[in-house]
């Protein structure tokens, strides 16, 4: 019975929880366009994303799962390219491995994530 319980626990549906937040450029103010992506460490294929509004705020959702991000530790990437082709923020923030931005999504009504980036 214990083994069966462990097997069933391992097959449980993944849990997603609401994540919203704001992206701020250090010394400048809110990022006014772009996208934030969350890559869960235990299921890197379930990337969630949210479009950044003019006020720097975003709300994340996961394709095929709806609103929210998979519970657990996540790497964060911020993609922001201006219309004239010049980078709005340092390019490293667009790469999960280089951005050094992380968060932990927990079982709650809402997770808030303030993300600070720099120009270079």
C-alpha cells in the first residue's frame, strides 16, 4: 500500500499558481515593453510567460494550463527589444542560464515577483 501511495503521489497533476509582478530597470524605472518567462527547474518544458505592460507589470500563464506558473523553483528570463532594434536591457537577462533571476512559486492565491534588470 505504501508503494502504491508513493507511485500515485508521483503521478499527481502539476499544480499552477498565479504569478504577477513588475519589471524595473535599475536607475530608470519600469520596463515598458517585453516579456517575462518562467522556466520551472523540475519541468523545464512548462515555460510560462507574461507580456510586460507600459507600467512594467505582467501576469504569467502557461500554454495548455492557463493562468499561473508551475509550483516550485523557477529561472526567470526577460526579453525586451525596442522597435528600433536597440536593446532596452542587458541581453543576459533574456537567457535563463545567464540572467541570475530566480523565484519560487508557492501554493497561494497569488505570488508577486519584482524583477530588477539593468541596461548593461
